[in-house]
């Protein structure tokens, strides 16, 4: 009997303040959606770091004279560099690529752009030593040690590019979290106002219940559950919105990157969803409770 009364009071309160309830649900859904988007970006960055960091290489591009005169890396300084790298304890493997091989790889990479391929010449592509490291995170050691060695024109560290790329994604993630925080603040204010208005409109019946012996917790429980119910509904809309956004436009946007940024899977949203639900319940319940303690004296 008591449980049925509490739940009937919850739905009565939601109906009485229907416009504020809808506004609170929408604001909560947007806030949780942005938070979920930030968490999905974090998962995407983690996937990319696992996929790409293992394949990070450092490329030592050789000078023009070495590239032109030593196509098999059998003369110094190329031979000395190759031997030195092979004996380096931080290096896993080294592959020498001469001009002709670099040109063939260039043609394969840009086969869909015949004008660019036709305008390129093997002489424009330097020979290189492709260095794979045992610990890709220590690529800066190779860069510093070999950048000024004789025969080396420049050193290309793929990790530096990945760090910049992950930094851009991190900026998008931080921006998403900031927007989510602003929306969460708006949701907190709406929850607080809704609870206050709901308690005010039922102040007479709450007072009667207290007079006949109802505890303060029992009379305030419906208001607290109202906040939680709207939070849960907002969570459901947020999760549905993330899944809909994935199929509506996120997949198309990520497909343009040619697989550089991995697609977001429905499983990723499912993994994030419980954390969003937990955040929704904690925020709505805590806000409702504090509002009742501070502003409602029944």
C-alpha cells in the first residue's frame, strides 16, 4: 500500500509540472549525451593508441648524394648507420629502402591520383632507413641520436605526428566535456526548481501526512523519486541519441578518414551506457535530496 502510494505521488508530480519535467528530461539527455560523446572519444583514442603505437617507426631519410650513389646500402655512411642501428638495444628491426623502392611505394599509395604519380620522379624521393623500435614511446632517443649523423638529411618520427593527432582529438574531447558540464549545471538547476515547485504545490497534503505520523523521509521520497525518474528517462534518450547519431552521420564522417579513425561500434555505446546511468542517478538523487533538505521544511 505504501509503495503504491509513493509511486502514484511520483507520477502525479510529474504530470502537474509537465513542462518543467520535459525541459528537465531534455536538458539531462543533452548533458548525458555530451558526456557519453566525450567517453566515446576517450575509447576511440585508446583504440588508436593500441593500434598505431605498436607500428610506430622512425624514418632516417638519407642525403641526396647517398640516395643517388648507394642503392644497396653497402657503402659508408649508409652501411655504418645500418650497422649502428642493428646493434642498438632499443631497435627491433631496420629496413633499408632505396629510391626505386620508395618510388614504387609512392605509386601504390597514390594510385588513385594519377596526376600526382606522373609528376613525381624517383630522383625526388630519398632513400631511407625504416627503424622499428622495441618501445615505440622512446622514439625520441633515436631522433636525437641520429638526426645530426653524416648521411642523414632528416628524421621523421611517426610518434610526433601521432602525438599531435591525439592532441587534436583530446581537444575535441575536452570541449565536449565542457559543454556537458554546462548542460549538467542547467540540469541541476532545473531539477532543483522542479523539486521545489512540486513540493510547494503539495505542501498541504504533505503537512497533513506529517500530522498523522508520516516521517519526513516518507513524505519527501516521492519528490526524490521524481528527480531520479526524469534522470533515468533522460539517460534512455541520451543513449538512444548516441546510437542514432552513430548510424545517422558519425559513421559517414569517420569513413572519410579512410580507417585512420576507427568506427564507433554499438558495443562502445553499450559499454558507456552504465556509466551514464550511474551519473544520471547520482546527480538527480543528490540534487533532489539537497534541495529538499535546504528549501523544504515539511
